[in-house]
């Protein structure tokens, strides 16, 4: 398990495609690393540009028609 100091979790909208390092999500979060994945979601590490580049853990829920 990788812990990001002083982080908080952000749930992003359903996503049908993967994210890339350096990608900006919701015009706010910059992805800089991968943390883990599961059946229905992935977790990536990012920086919140609206909060002085605070490190965050971002949970991305997969868009799956079967869910």
C-alpha cells in the first residue's frame, strides 16, 4: 500500500478510457503516478492545482454498461 501524506480522496466521474501520466482531470488534477486497480476502479496519484499542488489520491470508476 502506498500512502500519500496529508492526502484526501477524490472520486472522478465515470471513465471508459485509461488515464495517462501528466494528464489533467476535471481541469484541476494533474496525474503523476499509479497506485492501484481493482475490478471496478483504478486509483492514481495526482496534484490538486486548486489547492497549491496538494498531493491527492484519485479514484476513477470505470464506465461499465454491465454495472
